[in-house]
């Protein structure tokens, strides 16, 4: 994960996709994007895609996916 910087949801998708993550969007607009990597799953809130995500949320997503 390296040095943690503030990113929004759209910006976070780029490094996750480089790690091989698959993103699933559900009809009905739940406001969350499901992220899958192997057998691991996490969720990315997409409520306000331009709003910066907190460091804790980014860490949790990486941890749930088994990424460093």
C-alpha cells in the first residue's frame, strides 16, 4: 500500500484493479461497489465519488482484500 494519501473512490479503483481486483456494481444503486480479489470481498462506498475517503476506510479495504 505504501504511503497513504487521501483519495476518492474513483482514484482508489485504479491501484486496486492493478492488483487484480474485480468490481461488481448492482442494479438498484445500493451506493456501494463490491470488490473481489480471489476469495476475499470488500465494499467501496460510492455515495459521493468525489469526496475523499478516510485513511481508516482505505486501510480496512486493503486489509479485507489481503493487500499491503
